[in-house]
C-alpha cells in the first residue's frame, strides 16, 4: 500500500503497521543484491549535508520502496502528488517545502511507456479538483501536450518534482516495472526524508 492510497483511519493504521514489514519484503526480493531503493537511500544520506532518513508521520515510520507494474496499453493520467493533500492533519506534511519522486526502472516497454512531464502544476487544490473531476487524474486534452517525454532505459534513475503534473504514456510489449520513493525537502540544513 502506498501512502497516497490511504482513505480512512483504518487504512492509515494498516499502512503504518505494515510499513517496516513491507520495506523488508521489498529488500529481500533483491537479495543477494542491494535493492535500488536502498542504494538510493544510502546515497542521499551520504551526499545531503544534513543526511536523509525515513519519513515519520504522527510518530510512526513510513513504508519506503513501492514497486509499480504497468501492463501494456495502460495509461497513467496526469496528476501531481502532495503529502499535505494525503495527510492535511499532520504537521510533518505542512512543513515540506518540496517533494520529489525517484523511480528506478527495472523493465521498460518495447515501445512507448514514457514518463510525461508538464512544467506546471495546479494553482491550488480547487483547480486540481476541478480539472480531474471524478477521475484520479487529468486527461491530456485538458492540459495540452507534456513539455517532456522521457523513455527511460532499464536500470535508469529518474527524479522529478511531484508538484508538477506528470503521467505515463501507454506502452507496448513488455510491462513497465519500477521501484521508487518520494523525497521530502524541508530546507538545506534539515535531513531529506523518504517514503512511499
């Protein structure tokens, strides 16, 4: 379960209760190798002056290392991600100055399946809700074409700003498989945090 899938107090409790177990489950999949998520976590801790650590929300550690599998011909509509939208009641979410997504691609489609990036995001939550309506995301007809289309290669890391609209074009042939995490920024003198 990803944090953005939480839709009730029961789901929130389940997410945190299984966070460390699920993080460990992903880690064991890659044994005897270091998982791409763990490698990224170590690098962030090493290179960021204030270090990096697992996000703690309401005194509970978050899950880190979501695995996403997109079957051929499936499109992911444009959207943006916001920890504050997901958990508006938590002070930790309100202190974020920026949120990034980091994805490592384990398998890519034979054709297509690129990451669509727009260099704009919603002015506010009302605008976002109006654009998406009853859907989880926004069609390209409403946003126009993306500024960038990135078709990653297997093993490539892509990091982007989640406050801007992003989505995934449908692919053909192989499924698109990646592992990833969100990275939270609260200032140059504070640790980066990560969660999924």
